[in-house]
C-alpha cells in the first residue's frame, strides 16, 4: 500500500483521496457534526437555565421576604 501511494502524483494523494472520502462519508460526517452541535446547544441552554434558577432562588431567599430589592 505504501508503494502504491508513493507512486501516485501529489494531487491524487492530497486532493483526490480526501474528496472521495468526503463524498462517501460526507453524510455521516454531517450528521455527527449536527448531533454534536445540537448537544452542545442543549448543554449551554441547560447551564443558563440552571444559573438563572439559582440566581432567582438566592435573590428571593436572601431578601428575607422583603420586596424592596425587587
């Protein structure tokens, strides 16, 4: 295999083979990227919501029932 790749022109190794790989595995790569981005978005939304909940609970409980701070 190594001798086969050495005998090929540079453009086949660096352009042709990656293009063929993208055509064959492009759908798989795109779906994996979309799953990772979707999961990352959900994690960020979760962290923001939990932070907001903690902020609101601390704000309400630290006031001792006083509405003056709101």
